C-alpha cells in the first residue's frame, strides 16, 4: 500500500520537530521524527493496525470522523484514512488534542 502525506500532516510534523528542537535539542527532535516516520511506514503493510478515533463514537457532532483511524506514537497520534490502494496521512498531533476535521482537510 502506498503512503501519502498531506501538506497539513507534513506541516504538523515539521512544527513538532521545531518545537522539540526549541524545547530540547535537534537530536531529540530527530529521534521523534524517525519514530513517527517508522510507525507510519508500517502502515504500508498493515494499514488497519491503527485504531478508530475515539471522537467518532461521540455522536452526530463527530460523524465526519467515522472511518478515520489513528496510530498512537505517544505523546502523538497520526490521523489517517485508508482507501483501496493508499494510506492517506491527514495529520499529526498530540494525543491530548481533539481531532478537528476542518484542520486536517483543505
């Protein structure tokens, strides 16, 4: 399966890298970047390994999130969706944040 990163997801990953570099150091930021990237790479072989997003069970307000999945790389989560041949990475955020679909899709 092919992995496709959205511009939003790449921007969020870049922001995470910059924050960690500022708060800690470049080596720690690189470690997290690789950890997230390695986890996402595994989706090519196991696209359904992530769980459904908990927000999707909260009723009508979150109905647009049904079908999205998350891959936890604590303290971050990668939001993605799977179609026939592609795993689309939509966003990367802290696990403490609720998923806002409008912030993930252009």
